[in-house]
């Protein structure tokens, strides 16, 4: 039963990180100058299956939730916007803007929020089942 709680908790942790990353992308959607130089680059979290050995499966690896591998930069090029009055405009008058698409980020935010809610529901269902099993054991 604890295995189920761990799977849901890892999903909630991953989706929370995803929402934080999306919020960071949205906050920097107009940042044209960073410490690394150039415009802000969209960040994307990378997840992988958290594997564990389960004794009942004779030592084979099975999925036991999700883990964060890291956060990578989106390799797509920056958007070029013609604004010769902008302080970061090049000699041709174009400004390199971040590769953040606000609509895409909002869709990703809604998806992450729904996935978080699904993990909360799974966690609460497992908790309810455990409580019912304890009630049956007392009777």
C-alpha cells in the first residue's frame, strides 16, 4: 500500500516542478538579456521512470513513479522582432526575443495542473482503501 502512496507523491512532486518551470518561463517571456548573454531560453523539465526492485518479481525492475532527470533548455531559436528603438536591437533593427510561446505555456500549465489533481485523487483513493482495510481488520 505504501508503494501506491510513493507513486502518487512522486507524480505530484514532478508536476509541481513542471508548474514552477512553466511559471518561470512565463515570467521571463519578454526577457531579452540574461547573465549568460542573449534572450531567455525556455526551460523544460525532463522526467524518467523511477525504477525499483520488487521482491515478488524476482528482482526485476519495475516502475515506481517518476523522477526528475533535469531541466533542459528548449533548443528552438529565439523569435526575431523588428524594433529598432529597443536597447537590445541589433544593427538590422531586430531584437532576439525569448522562445517562449505564452499560449503553449498556458496549455502546459493546465495539463500539469490536471495531472497534479489526478495524482491527488489517486493518493486519496489509496488512503481511503487503506482506511477501509483497517476498518475490516478491526471488525
